[in-house]
C-alpha cells in the first residue's frame, strides 16, 4: 500500500539535522509498503520516513552518518510509540550487510558552490549528482531480486548521469515532480531488474 502522511505522527526537529521538507513529503506519498517488508532508510534525519514506513507495517532499519540524527530518530520513534528494528550509524552502506525489499534515500542533491564543501545535509558533490550515483550503484547488491529503491533529486544537478545509472539495472516504476520558482524536485520509484551475481557484502 502507498504510504500516507499521518498527522498523528509528531516529528520533533533539532538544529543540525535535516528537517522534513517538500522532498520528504514527496517520497512519503510515493513509497509503497507491504506488511513485513524489510526496509532500509539511508540518511534517516528526523526519522519521518522511517516512522511512516514502520507505522504502515514495514520492518525498518534507519541509518545516518549524523549521530544527532540517530538520536533524534530514536526519540521520535519512542515518542510516537513506533518500533524500528534498528537505528545505527553508517556512511551510506559502509556498516550495512544483508539484503532488503526496499531501500530509501533522500540524499543531499545540490551542487557545491564553486566546488567547495558545503553542509553534508544538502551537498551532493561538485555537480550535485555524485552522491546519488554512488547510492544507486551501492544499493544494487543489497536488494532482493525485484527490490525497490526510492530517492529524490533536483534539476539543479545534471540528470543525465542519474538516468544512465538507473538504466544499468533498474526500471523506473514511477516518477513524480514538484516545481518551484527556482527548481524542480523529482521523486523516483525504481525496481531492480538485473540482479548482480556477486554482491559486495
């Protein structure tokens, strides 16, 4: 079933942790969860997406590179009495093993200003697509055959390499767009179609 935003789930925010924004809500509206699905969220932030997945029956592991995000996700889960399977530190897939039915990532997707390192909550590399391309490549061996991937990106970054990476092993199930005065953001639902013979884990 498709997730729906649940007003009863209260999400507290803290300085230094990415706050829920239009991209978060775009993903929540797109994600499809079946009861018992093993779900991994990379970059959980406040935990809003992980908590909605768990609320709708997913078995969720939430990871982030930011210790403050992990603490906040844990607090928000406890405050809403929603059980997450695990909340742990990982730099993308560096601390992850096993395979998952669904992997979700609301990545940093904006280009660095003049190539300088910006806030990791939104710095997607010099062009803005580096983190997403790395995620799509690394996610593959952690997916069950036919597993799904959900992520966001922006047209402020070049989309060609992202689409090329998708074509190497995924099928686009659905793509949604939300346009603002200064940019358009896209949410993708992908399905793995060419499962690799030799996983990295």
